[in-house]
């Protein structure tokens, strides 16, 4: 009772009045008592219980240890009384942000002016990096410093005009007269990050602490040279297990010209700490589906706060601005903006729809075919299913002049044409997306061509080339990965085939059980396979994302590990040297050759870890693909798969499936022999157009 509290207070007579008052308040609590406690990392209050009470002088600022209900004991924290919400505590339990007497009508006193001035002077004396506040939004909870202590606060507004103190905060539980403009030196929030040169943290790009606890999962089969590798597929599995009792769900649809993708994800209730994990993962899964199938818009239905979060992520300045800006081009509608719409009823979300595409499979007559890769142009001449000419010509995809590309492709095709008596049809493939009308709607082999010039000179480049070479003969151009899948169907004599070319980047394509295409773009190189917050960025998305397949299942997956794997390479080949972070491929091609050569030497046992690491990437990526593609066979080709290293890589991928995903252990791996590369793919490309 009160006598016991008085005795406790007498023990603390050496302390000041405020300290005694705080310990008096502690006496109102007891171990096991249920309350709400603020989590320091994000400033939000969560259900908790008192774990320990301290009367130690060392604990006078944080005398209560709490356990957050539903979380691990490792998350337990010592907190101050102002970080608690409990009916057992008197209403006047909160001391002001500074020990000054409160004025009449105020809930607490304002921070001491002298302390503020002292703190500002101290902060100014230290040279600190420029900070990016773009991740902050009105109403966001954080912690703000006053009188040397951090208090629960909320963002009122972020100003672009106030350089040193751009964030106005209100201290939670205190009058507006104590609101203050602060800078990063007096704020704590995961959303405030150092500003990178030439870039800034987009809204929703930073992984919340709640998401890290659920989504960062270590694989059973380790990536020897990449200990931080955190597969998306494992994150999804762990999340679905954690959310299996959730009553709410987020449903989305991604309409496109000839179909629609649809998905539902169970989500934690709006306003809970775990809901941040739901929203973060949903953004990634929507991105994944976008690059599988393409989309002209995004339709959302679900908890309002999560929907609003996703909407802002898929807007200008959001984490997925790259997708928002790319999809109109991918869909062949560059003048129509990507839109996000939130609907009230689930019935307003369109149903899933696919339109499989049937392609020609007989290369009869006299045909030309071309394959445009990021390093070279391959041209072939085929007569009645027999290859009579084949040649590879190097080119510079980074050239910004579309006429350069047109002339290079035309010259290569003319050489092939000269070996045939006539041309009955032309088939082709290219990286990126090609429309059903043979338009190069979004091909990343022309990355530096300005948008207005691309629309005028590149979109119809295949159509113009076909007419100049052979007039109005049948023409069919598709994605290069799709050609690989179609060729594999002919070789394997079976369907449900995923073709993956591990060259300059990952090129992927899929043929269903009938040996036809799904009508999807399958640009899987833009899908995230690694959730490690420190995963590498890539030049294709211009640093917008981390952990995309570009840096894992192409030659960059090996070259970024070269030095770690004991390969002796020039200084400018050591990732992340600036020369290895551009869109150009020459250095990576040369570095890969050094890796392949090192596999033949004394350090082979060390170098093979590079291929084991890439094999681990491949295994977990395939397991992720299996959710959306029914895969019985995988055809692997590309320079990364060559030689002994390629065999090691495939063995490691098989190990991943056998040990972590036994349900996919039936998948058969096939490699492209010289005949397949020289003949199979060429004939598949040449056979695409059906003769009239």
C-alpha cells in the first residue's frame, strides 16, 4: 500500500525530485501485469506484460522491462514510464520531455531551451552525412529527442525548405505548443537513411523491423560465398505459416491487354506491427507478378491502411516507381499511365485470365532467323528444317542511336539472306518484351535510346527490318527465353518446360503441357529472389531494387563473387568497383573467362564455391517459380553453364530441391549441347511464323 511506497521513496532521497517521482510510479505496477508498451524501433504501442521492475539507480530512466506478447524473449526491452499505457498508472504519470514545471492547461512542460541549444550545438559540431527524409509521412510514429532523452512522437509535416530541421514533430501526449522542428540528429526512425549520391530512399523501400523478423530466413543449403542470402521463397513460406490464422486478406489484380493476373494474400490486421510485414511482402509479390505477366494497372481490395501503403509504393516516388514507369512501355501503351485503384468489394477485382499463344513448329521452306542478345546478334538461314548458315556478330547495346542498331541487324541479316535462293518467312527473338504485332514495346537491348526516339524509331524496328529484307513475308518475333522453351519442347519431346539462359543476365521462357506459350512476358530477371537488405542493386533498374535475378542467374552472379572465390582478377574487375556496376557487359564477360580458366588450375576447390553459390541461387529461384509455372523440365544454357563449373552449379541446384523442396525434386535438368545451340534454337526461331 501507500506505506510500502513511502518506504521505497525514502530509499531514493539522494536522487532528485523527478527520479523519486518516477520510482513512486513504478510501485503502481507488478510483474505479469498486462499493458501496452512502445517498441523503440518504430514508436508504436503493442500489447505487452511487465517482466521485471527495477529500483536500481542505473535503471532510473528505464525502470520497467516488458515482454511484447507474441514475440520472442529476445525482443524484451527496458522502457521508461512514458513508453507505457496502463490504467493502473495515474493519469499524471508522464513527466515532460524536460523537468520543468508545467504551465496551466498544458499536459507537460516543454523541453528545456538550454538543453535544446546545447544539443543543437553539439550536433552541429559533428560532420554528418546528408540524410534522406522522403520515407517519412504525416502521422508516422518515431522517437524524438528532448533534453537528452528520446520520446514517443509523431510526424506533423516534412518540409523541403528547412534544410537542417525539416521534420516537425508532436510529442505524443503533449500539447501542440511543444511541437518542434527537428533534424536527423534528434530523431530515430528506420525511414530516415543517409542520402546516396544520385538516389534517395523511395517510400516503402526500407524493410520494416517487423518484416525482418518474419521474412529474413536462412536457407538449409547455404550459399558458400554469400552468407547473407535470404531467399524470397522461404520468406513467403514462413510468412504464410505466421499468417495462417489471419482473417483479413489483400486481393489484387493486374489486368493486361490479353489477360489478367490475380492473387490473394492473408494479411495481419491493419494497425498491428505485423501488418507492416504484410504490406512490405505484398509489394514484392505484386512486383513479381508484374514481371511474370505485365500489367496496365493494379486493382486492390483489402484493409484500408495496407491498400493505401501499396498505392503509394506504386506511385511516383514510391519503391516501385520503376515498374510504374516501365509497364506502359512494356504493354505498348507508353502514353497511358499505370494506375492503381482501390475497390470496396472483392467482386470488383477482375478474375484471372490467360491467353495461351500457339507458335509455328515447322521450319519448312526458306527462312531467316535472328536472336538479339545483350552481347551479340545471331543470324541464321534455314532451308526445310536444316541450318545452312549461322553467324554471331558483336554489337554495342549501349549505343543511343537507333540507326546504329538498325544498320547492324540489317547487315547481319543480309549476309544470311545471300545463302538462300529466296526468303519465305522471318522469325526472331530479343531480350525484353515484344507485342503480338511484332512491336519492340520494351526491349532492354536498347537501354540508352531516349523515350521519344524509342517510340519513333525502335517500336517498329522489327517490322521495318522484315520489309526491307524480304517484303511482306510472314514475320514473328518473340522473347528470347520463349524461343529457348519452344526449342526445348522439340528436343525433350515433352511440355511444362522452363528455359533459362544464364548469359549476360537471366533470360527465361516457359512452354505449357501443350508446348505453347502462356502469353506471359516472363521477364524473371526483374524478379526479386534475395530479400537480404544489403543485397546488390543492378544497372537495369538503375538501383531501384536490391536482390533482382539480374545479379544472381547471369554472368554477374559469378563475377560479383570472383575475388571472394580466390580468382586473381584485375582491380577493376573486383565487385563493386565502378567498372563492374555499369550496364556494359564486356568486363563481366572477360571476368567470367578468368573464372572458367581458374577452374582448371590449382585453386579449383576454392573457385568451385562460386558455382556452388550460383547453384544455390538457381535452386531457390526455381522453387519460387514453381508456384506459378508447372515445371517438369528445365533447359539450362548460356555461358555461365559451360564447363565443369556449370555441372557443379546444376548439382547444387538439384541439392536445394531435394533437401529443401522435395515436392519439386522430380524436375529434370537438361543442358544445351552444341547441336541444340547451333541448330535447335535457330530452327525454333525460324519456325515461329507459319507460311501463308
